């Protein structure tokens, strides 16, 4: 009973020495492969590495998307600032207080008599850059609204047909009623 199975098979004549050596070498190769990171461990490690790579790619795409959005927001702010600075009316200081609503707060801007009538006709608009209010033409205000609607404070859309339909257009408003 102390003999191994190989010795017993050899003694019985069922296998020869050459086949025993081939079987031993195959068994040694298999043991060596398992010891040095065999197929089973490679599959699991490769799967984990692949999963980590896909997670990293997803994080990178999200980070890249956020960076692109931030760049786009900065570009839009720069475009709005340039539109306002290049097209604001420089003679925006006057003696008449023009009152307007900015997000539920009544604000005041001093304008000239001509600007006040232009506001009434819808020929001027008020835009806000940071905490400063400026007067621009309605076409410029429309361009600004396309980029950032929060910058446009007041844009009147009166048309000339409204004035033609006004039954009291021929009557002048007394000075004491203008505020």
C-alpha cells in the first residue's frame, strides 16, 4: 500500500516510463502556472482592471463635460459684457427719474426727457451688468436676452400700431401728471 498509483500502474504494465514522465511534466506545468498567477486569477484581475478603466473613463467624461460648460458660461458672460459696453448709451445721465422693476424691487435710473419718451415707445431697453444698469437699443437687448435672459431688466415691446389705435393720442399729458 505504500506504493503510489503511478508505481502500481507501471508494475501492472498498463503504462510505460515515457507516459509517466509526460504526465509528471504536464502536472508540474499546471502547478507552476497556478502558482504564478494562473488563468483563474488572471480573469478576475483583468475583469477588475477593465471595470476600473470604464469607471475612470466615465468620471473623466463627466469632468470634461463640466469644464466645457464652465468655459461656455464664461464665453457667454464675456459676449454679454462686450455687447453692453460697446452699445450702451453714454448720455444716460439726466434729471428725470425713470422707475423700473428688477426682480421685485423698484429701481430708479435718471434719464433725459427724450430717453423717457423713447422708453414709453419701446425704443430703449435697460440691461444689468453686475450691479450697474445701462440703457441700450432694443435690438441689442434682444441679442443679450438670447445669450443670458437675466441681464435684460426691461424691454418694452410696444409697436407703432398701438399708438395708431390710441384714441387719446392727440391729447397732450399735463406736466403735473408725469412722474
